[in-house]
C-alpha cells in the first residue's frame, strides 16, 4: 500500500514537473500548423536580477590580459550547441580560484569572513525558490566566489564565447569541490522556465584534479552522441576497441559521452532550443560521475536570460 502511494507520488511529481513543460509542451494545439508556438514572456524589468545572484557587468576599466597557452575551441555538437574549450583557464587563474574558494587569507573578501567559503551543495526542483541537501542526489561543497578582478576576467571570457548574447546574464561563479564518493546525479541545469527566461547555457570548467591523483569524476551526457573521431579521445572517454561484428555495416553513432576531468579545460552547452518553443534539449541531461579517488574541483558558469 505504501509503495503504491509512493509510486503515485512519483507519477504526480513527474506529471507536474516544470521540466515536462519544457520537454513536451508549450505547443498550443489550436494554433495554425507550421506556426512556431511563441513563449509568453514576462518583461525583463520584472526579473529579479540581484547582485548576489547575477554577476552584473558594470563598466569598470578592467584589464584582462590574454593567457598562454591560448584557449582553443572545438565544436563538439551543433544541435544542441556544445563547445569544448582547451585552456579556458590559465594555471594562474586555477590557483587563484582554489585560493579564494578555500584559503583563510582570502576570507576577508567573503560576506561571512569567519566561515570557509565551501559549504554543502543543495538542489532545487522549483527554480531555486526552495533548496535542500540530499547527498544521494548531490554530494559536493559549493563556494560562491568573490568577484576579484581575475574572476571578472573569467566572467568576461564566458560572455565573449557566447557572443555577448543579448539579455543573457552570467550568474555569480561557483566552485564545486567533490571528495571521494562525491557526485551529482543526472539532471538538467534548468529547473523552471520563468516566463520565457531561464538558465540558457552552462560551462563546466575543471579547476583541479589533485595533481593528477583523481580517479573518476568525469562529466557524463548519456543522451548525447559520442564522436567517433579518435582525436576526441584526448578529451572524452573512449571505450576499448570492440570486436568487428563482420557485417560490413557502419556502426551507428553511440549514445553517451563522458568528458574527462582535464584542469583548465571546459565544456559549454546550451540548454534550450532556439525555436521559440521554450523546450529544453534532452541531450543536455548530465551527471558529475562519482569521484573514486582524490578530489575534484570544478567551476560552474551558468548564464540566465532570454530563451530564444
Ligand atoms: C559606470 O559609469 C558611471 C558613469 O560614468 C559611473 O558613475 C559609475 O560609477 C560606473 N560604474 C562602475 C561599476 O564602474
Ligand atoms: C534523496 O533523493 C533520493 C533519490 O531521488 C530519494 O530516494 C530520497 O528519498 C531523497 N532523500 C531525502 C531525504 O529527500
């Protein structure tokens, strides 16, 4: 009886999920065939773009110097758009991020000087209105990092890569630390489409792998096609050679790709289709796989804004 009730709750949760609206609906059956259903939007001025959540761009005369080795961008996928960026961060920036996330000498920059920045991560199912900790779903520590000049330069780089997209705002940068067993179950980075606005894109940036001692902790997209070109094996997990089935048929592209943890590098993806429907990409479903050994530190750069 209890399990029946639990199953029923599960079904209700699935059918009431805002995610469903993204994936399966927003299509008005009464509209003319061929006409793209348009999102109904709340105006920009009604959005709560507060400085504690959004890294407002400002107009200060920030000097950002190019770093070496220079970033190199590879298009991984066109639909959805997925970019792989080598050397997104310099070694110096990685050290700086680790320093401001956990070192005592930088605590003065934080709103709560007496506390370490890293704190347990939470999840939300209603677009951030309520959050809770559930280590079955997500086990890591998060730090909303102070906006030092170097951090602002990283924010600017994330804007540049996105082509200074109109009405899209970088959220305050967060580092995430995953210790042994730490993980984040499969999820989408958006949890609600609020009046045509949402978390339109994500960067997963790898900051630290404990000088190479890390085992596990890759970023997995089970519904995204795996590239067959062996050159991608530098950045993604490639299975060992499988025996040729001998039928002379070309293998269909396999589903599922796991990006390796390579400090300094990043993967960028878009969360929503740009067809005016407000639907998300199912391919964007992803997980931070469990850390088997060592410690992983990642940097999340999320952008919130206009869903095209
Ligand atoms: C932006 O420019 C205005 C006008 O020049 C100035 O008053 C303001 O302080 C500047 N803001 C920042 C964050 O630099
Ligand atoms: C944590 O999440 C798991 C998986 O969704 C769920 O089974 C469990 O009941 C949750 N625990 C709490 C305390 O919410």
